[in-house]
C-alpha cells in the first residue's frame, strides 16, 4: 500500500520536468492528481516551455498507474484561472490534501542582451504564482479540518546569492528567496490547522528548464559561473525523481511533525558556499 | 516489497533505548542489519538513570524478531578504543557498513555560570566528542564501502540557544560544524553527512522529574501533564512532543537512496519549534 493512498494532490507546472515527476511519483504512492500547467511560451523565457501534449503525457503516465488525474491549462499568474482549475479538479477528484507549488521559470539572460520584462515575469511566476497557488488551496483545506501538507519549490538560489547579475538572474534569486518567506509565514499561520508547509531547494535538475541550448550558452559565457554551480557530491545534476522522493517524504505521515523547514536536495551545493 | 534500506548495515550509538532503539527497529523493518552500542550505565552528572544492559538486550530482541541480524556491544562513545573495537567486530560479522547514526547523547542542566567543570566536560565528551569518535571509527569502513550516509543527531538546541543548558546547546551546535565539515571532506567519496534536529521527543532523556523541574521551576512537583502544556507552547503545531519513530522516519529517509543527493543539511523534525 502506498504512503499517500486516498490523498489528492494539486500540482502546478505538472506538464513536464519536476512537476510531471512529482505527479507520477505521488501517484505511485496512491495519490490522485490535479495537474495544472501554463502549456504556453512566456516571451522573456529563452528555452521552449511546455505544451498541451506534455500535459497529456503526464496524464497518460498517471493513468497508467491506475490513479485518477484532472488536468487543466492554467497560468499561476492568473488567480481566477487557477481557482477555476482547482474547483473543477476537486469537484472531480475530491478535496485536496497536498499542494505542490512547483511551476517556475528561469529567464536567464545574457549580459548586454537583457530583456526588460525578465525581472517582472520571473517574480510573477515564481513568487506571485506560488502565493496564488497556496491561496487557492488553503480555504478548502482549513474548512475541511483534516490538515494537509504544502511544499513550495524554491532552489539553492533561495538560500544563496547565485544567479548572476542580469535582470532575469536577479529576479530568479529574489523570487526563490521570497518563496522561503512565504513558506515560513504559511508554516506559522497554518500550523494550528495541522497544515504543514516546507520548501525544497534543488541544485541543477535534469529538466528542460536547465538542460537546453540557451542554458549551455549562458553557462559557457562565464566559466566562473559554471564553476560556482558545481556540487560537492561527484554528480553534475540530480534527477527529477530525487526532488520527488524528498517531496513524498515531506507530504507523507513519515514527516507528520516536519514544518517550516528549508530542505536542500542539492548534492552539498549550499554547504560548499 | 524490498525494504527502503534492504541489504544495508547500520551502526547506531545509544541504541539501548529511546531514539536509538527506535532507529534500530525502524531500519531493521526496512531491511537493514544493525551494529548497536550503548554505554549501558548511569553517567555521573546526568540527573536521570542511564540505559541498562537489559535495555540493550531488548533492542536486540526486537531487531531479531524482524529477522534481521544485530551485533550489540556495551561500549562508551567516550572511549574510542572500545567503540572502534565494537564497530570493527560488527563490520567483520555483518560484512560492511553503509549507515551511521551518531545518536548517543545525554542531558543535564544548570545556569551557565553554575555549571561545574565536570558537567561541562562530560557533556562535550559525550554529545560532541563522542559524535566525532563515532565518525572517526566509521569513516574508513564507509570509504571501503565506496559510499554511505552519516546521520548526526543534533537538536533544536543545535540551531538556537536555550537558557540553563549552555553545555548542551554548545555541544549540539558543535556537531553541526562537524557535520558541515565532514559533508565537504567526504563528498568526493560519495559519503553523505546530515544532521537531524528534533524538538522534545517522548523518551527517558526528556520524561523525567529533573527536566520537568527545569521547565516548571515554580511548581513543587511538576507533572507530565503540566510539562506537556509548556512543551506544546514551544512549538507551532498543536502537539506537546514527537515520538521516537518520527525521528527514525527522518533518519530512514536520509539513510536511504531516496536521499542519495542530500548532504550537508540540517533537518529539523521539530513541529515548527525553530520557526516560532
């Protein structure tokens, strides 16, 4: 029997990458999934973003595990869209126990070719989007009175000043630090309802956000940046499932008294700083 | 279904009772064999009774009931030679070492200016130097194993101060420095090192009159129920304390391959105590 039998999880950015991995890994533990993703490009993002086909593939993989999944195209920047998807999803699958605010972008720009909009876009998606996600889910979780678990996906850039000097890079680091403040405040305000809130802090993960032509160019233009991104453990990147495993632990009863915690899954990256 | 640490061997200090016994059982439930040591004696400056050889025998019984192997020895983390001999013997019998739980610890209290040299020295000797000795003895076995996971039991007192136990706070902060350094030193050999920071855990180290008196100084004979209210007020979640198994479940995650890229991390299991 899975650790999350009978639970329902609301996951943003679920079309591919870490979000898809979380959906599949949680489904493997018995959870049903409400999966949302923008499935569209954002202009300041230099790598291709997810598509409706990606989200359909997540659905296929969850259904192959005999779990139910509700999918919707929704933009975490748009509270109304998110709320509609959440309400349709819970109407179909039942109330939500688990929230994974995972959707994020990395609009890393090259110095001298900065896109003015990059700062605002990354703050809107990575910080305001996380806020919108939690705000969408918590009224029903509180009203239901059965506790729950929320995990916000931050980054090693949420605890260290990596990311570089550009508008997008600074915005990424600021947004991921901001998520930690949200996590700590929500942990405090939701603890009386036995709703736990934690953040995960991945190092580079083998996903389309990191492994793409643009990021290769971004790292190549500044060898110092590349060196600064090296992990302590002898591994270049971790896999999406490594983040999913940490999240499964955090949202399961195995971590029933873990809240307010910043959990790096970073191959020793932040400890090296 | 294969256990989450199936086929691994774990060395646990302070394994006779409390969190250490819970770790032995939880890891054994998930398929690990166990090398267990405990001082099995009272410690002079400690105001509650120490574990006994009967306690250690009970840990052995409970691990064996799970059809796992266990090598248990009476050994003191203050004595490197006896600790090393017990560990080396365990590795010789069980074949290798994958997981280390540096768990043995004591508690006592007094205002910092009133701590005796003996109280201070013993606390550092057990809760800090004992952890270093445990790691020192274990590291060659983990290197020979081409990897492993060391989990150091610190405390919320390893992340923040607390009045009337400066020696405990200092030792528990100290092991964080040790953890962070070992994580760096051992990363190239794929040995991961992390610390766990429990809030109040329901064990004999906590549930005793001396600790109740520390937290309820105005009461003549403070009770467990009175302590529960004070304890709960220290946390953000509506509970007085956590169970040993809650720490074991965190340790199991860190020990398993699920956390294969988690190292250098301070992991609170504290019902939000450090956030309050």
